[in-house]
């Protein structure tokens, strides 16, 4: 019973994580890692900052729940 509840919560977190990642503003991508971008790094503000922090929180919760689910199973 507890396993089913944890799996449902993990599924919901996975869907939320996908949505939050897709809502984030597109940046320079991997081009900056290879020297393709000469722009200066800017700070996140407003909704970008909220989405960034929410992505971190949801991903940490997802991975912690995955570990708990593995230990219980």
C-alpha cells in the first residue's frame, strides 16, 4: 500500500519536473560551454528565479523519494 502511494507521488513529481523544465526560459544552451557565446552571465529574476528554485526542489524530492522507494521495496 505504501509502495503504491510512493510510486504515485513519484509519478506526479516526474510530471511536474518535466513541466517546470519546459517552462524555463531558453538560454544559450550548450553553445556557451564550447565558447560559442560571448554574453555575460545574468542573474535570474522574477518567474525565472521561481522556476529555477522549483526545479531544484522538485528534483531533490524526486530523487529522495526514489531512494526511499528503493529501500522500502
